[in-house]
C-alpha cells in the first residue's frame, strides 16, 4: 500500500521531513521552540514543469534525501502525518 495517494503536479514534490532529536545537557526543549527540520525524503515527485509546450524533467526523484530552506514549502497533513509540498526550485541539494 502506498504511503500517500496524492500525485504532485508540475515541478512540485511531496517531502516527508526528517526530525533530528538533539539532547543538550539534559534540558528538555518544548516542541514550539525546536528548529524546523531542513532535511527530508521525497515521497512523490511531479513529472516536471512545462516550458513552451515542452516538459522539463525533474532533477530529483522519489526516495531522494534532500536539503531545503527552513521556511520552504506548504505544510499539509496526509493520513495523519505531516508533509511539505514544494517546488523543485526550493530544494537546495540532494544528500548522497
């Protein structure tokens, strides 16, 4: 069974953020004070954008681990899990 049942359009991707737990000297940081993750995994990718009637293929694909800007994308909840939908241009790089 697929994790999500939404296919992004154009040059958009759906990203599952990767949460990093950092413990600092026993101090518990509330969820509201934690930094947003800037790493994620692409769970779905669109076919690419159209430019003058020609399809420009995506540089990323499902399964890629990526870095993105701290405030990139639109947060959505799918099947009770949080995801981001963003344009390919908001992706800073692919983690190898």
